[in-house]
C-alpha cells in the first residue's frame, strides 16, 4: 500500500530527530575520545619499544618503527573519520553486521596472521563489553529514550566497543606491518583508548540527560539533498561595517585596481551563498590549474564571477552582494599577504595558498571570521601560518611540522572547506598540537641555552685558572718539570675546583694555596727561617697535592714518579749549603693566555657591527643565500665572551658564532636580520586598511 503524506512526514521527522541526536552525541563523544586517540598515536613508537623487547635489536624492528612513525598521524585521522562516519544516521542502516557468523569453510583458508589479529580484536571487544556492561547499558537506554525507541542496541551504537574496535581494524589493515607490530598497535589502543570507555560512557549518559534536547522539524525545513550544508549567516556586526568602510577607502586610494567594486545595476538579483560556494568548490577542484592565474595576482572574486556566469543557465543577470564581494576581496588581501611573506619557504607558501578558496567559502556570511580574534576559522589560518614560518627544510623536525600542516590542509580541502564545524575541529586539534610543540621547543631552547652557559662558564674558568697559575710563577725561575706539572696537570685540578667554587669554595682556596706552596718549595730558601717555614707546610702541601690529583683521577704511576722526584728535589734544596738556584727553563705563559692574546681580531666599527651589537634575544636572522636560506633565532648572547647562540624552529642549536664573525657575515651578505611582525597574519593583512 502506498504511504500517505502524514506517514511520510512522521518518518521524516523521526529521521531528522535521530540524526540530530546522533550529531550531538558524536560532538560530546569526540570531546573525550579525540584527546585519547591523539595521545595514543603520539606515544605509539614508545609502546612499540616496550612490547618488542629483544626484537628491538632486529633490522625489521627499525623499518617497522619508522613506518609507524610516518603514518601515526594518518592512523589518528583515518580512525576518527571512520568513527565519525558511523554516527551519520544514513549509514546506520547500511553498516555491516560485525557480529555476523563466519563461514568456517572459507575461514579455514585464512592465514594464521589473520586469525591472530581477529583474536586480538575479539578479545578487546569481549573485555570492554564485560568491564563496561553497566555503563554501556545506561548509555543505550538514554539514547533510546531520546529517540523515542523501545530499545537501542549495541550494534546500532557507533560508540560501542564492537563498532570502535572494528573501525580500528579497518584502519590498521592497510598498514604495511607484520602481525606482531599490528598486534602492538591494537594493544596500544587497548591500553590508552579502550580502557577509558567506561568513564566516557558514564560522562556521555550524564551529559545526554542534561544537554540533548529533541528538536522538532517541519517537513518544510528539510532541504534538498543536493544543496550544500551551509551554516546560517551571521547578522552584520558594527565591527564588520567599520571594516567595510576601511576597505572602501582603501579601494579609492588604490583605484584603478582589480579590487574595485564590480559595477552592477540596482535591480540586479544577487547570487545566493550556496551558488557562490558551489562555484568555489569547482574552482578548488581545479586548483592545480589555477597557479598561473594566482601568480599574476588575479583576485578571487573575478574567478568566482567567471565561474558563476558559466554555471548560470537561467539567463538572469546576477551580481555579487556587496557583503559577499567585500568578503572575497578581504580573503584575497589576506592570502596576498601570505604570498608576499619572506619568512615562508616556497613549499609552505604553496601549501597555505591552497586554503584561499575553502577559507573564502567558509567565511561567506560568517563576519566574525574577520572581526573575532578567537573565531576558529581565523585562528586555524593564523596557527598554520605561524607554524610554517622559519622552517628549515633540511631539519627533520621542521619537515614533520610541514607534513602536519599539509595534512590539515588536505583534510580541509577534501571536505571542500565550507563546513564551519570541520574548521572548528581542526582548529582545536591543531591548537593542541602547537601547544605541545611549543612546550617541546621551550625545553630544547632551555637545554641549548644551559649548554652554552656551561660552556662559557668553563671557558671563563680556564682563563681564571691560567691567570692564577701565571700570577703564582711570575718572576720566578722554576724547574721545567714543575712548570710543566702546573700547566699540564694541576690546571685540571684548579679548573674542577673553580667550576665548583660556589658549591665547595674551600677546595679552590686550598688548591691555589697548595700550588703557591709548591712553587716556594722548589726554589732555594733565602735563609734558615724560610727553610723552617717550608719544612713546616710540606706535609700538608703533599697531602693536598695528592688529594687534588685523586679528584681528577690522575695516573697512580705518574703520581708516584712525580712525588719521588719532588722529594729528592726537596732534600737537595734543604741540605744544600750552596744558595745558588737551580736553573730551569723560561716560564712561559699558560696556553690559554697565549691563545687569548694571539686571537684578538681587529674590531671594525661600522653599521654592521652596530647592528649585531644591538640585536636582541629572540630576534630572527636569515643565513646563507636566498636559494639556500636557513633561519635561526638568537636565544643567548654573552657580554663576556661575545658568543651568540642561534637555534632553529625546533629549539635545537643551529649556529654558535662570535659577534665579530656575525658582523662579517652581514658585510658579506651571508646573513641578515629578519624583521618579524608579532601580529597574526590576518591582523597584518587587515592592518593595511588602516595605513591610508
């Protein structure tokens, strides 16, 4: 019997209600599951190491690990997409039954690997259903109440352990991994994701009870399936009206230009948003062929108008509404600013420019994209741009950042970019990634800075030690063996004690005194009183010398020879009635002092030296030629040694250079200071409208 209109309307309402409830259910579910999946994928290589044991020594382990590290981002993305697809109401009727009985005749042909993986998946499902049976039942009951159904089974619940586990299996299957490593991935998800399902189910039940309101729909509200899903337009705010006035003044200042308003009659009809978005989607699909057009600066609105005219089969004359034309011009200005930025490599710039079309599409009618600093569409573009600045292609960490940027852009462009919620999700995800990246970079910068401080402290200590030794023997003709001992051996004792002088200051004092007493003891005494004084401090001096040599683990045999020679020398000096001094070699300055004296570069005072002198920490500089440019950030500059430390985007050391050396690079054109605008890229572009 044919279905009457009331029955059809009731089914449509029920379908819409169910879809709405599942959409809200998915939104809440993702708040809990997405961070867990992200954390699991970020530590998956660590889990590999724990579960591999002795297999880590095998060659195959390294290959498998590298493959997982390369695809772990895709594992997360594909898994979340699989889970998301299961929440669409239309897919609920077509999903395959995961519990379907397996034909044992065909199953007998399955490999042992498939059997092992199937066993792992089944074990995960069984354990989760057993452990979280109560929470799962309460959640299903809550969903059945909201949907007006008598029952809502695990099979229909996209968040049930079975559906989540089978979605993971669909993602893992295409990976080029051995069975052992596939099992390791499953185990990692079991430990870090599935083990938390009980808590998530409880939270979902609680929030569904308080947040999910059933929405009633009229049949008139059901849109054509072919019409794009577009967020409702915002009302034009006063801030956007002010921005429009600035844009009009800017146009008048630079007229004639391609940004001039397109002439149109007052009676002309205007294009609907879904028509403009449809034209943008077509342009996006042909993006690879639009590069030439982009390079000559063709504004986006002219390409959109051309495509709209091609698609207009009604014969009616239409034009862009003023607000829509302004939005397209503002988007073109922003991406023009990206195209002219010098802190981006050509590959990063090319990737970011792919967002122009989807970004303009999602901005139509969403005026807060241009006026609201925290708007997710605006924030995502700002974050992607900031992440892409100062990337050195030769650096592995920077390449990973670039790949993450490309992954986000691919996801956006694949979805045609017109879904505001999709941008918001990516903005949230990428924002968390940047925050973690910022923490890692800060740790590396702190380590690099500490290493330089330690290095400088050691360098300064060497100079102090060398000067202390030279002061103690100045004007004295020491035996060559003693002079060599002080310069070659005892300086290491003094260096260790000077580095630790803040923790154990008495060691430095005793070591210096022992050195001074040693110098006095190997010179002929002037009279009997001096001889008595020497004999009095000799035991303590010998003890202190031995203690110092033990602290640096000086060779025992060498120690014995030295102290035997020293004892013989003391006996000769103390018993000798002849006051004639023993001739020794001419005492030379310490090697560190000689080196410091010989390396005194001529200081050239010019604009370059002044520029380097005035450079502040956290300033960026470009090194090398334009074709092979590298960027570095100054994080440390010493007034004592004139050492400067530059790090890359990842926080690791890139270049250590002296002030005069950097000034010479500036003179030769091999380095230059980069003027960095601290504002976001959207703020930079829109600020041009203020500079009239």
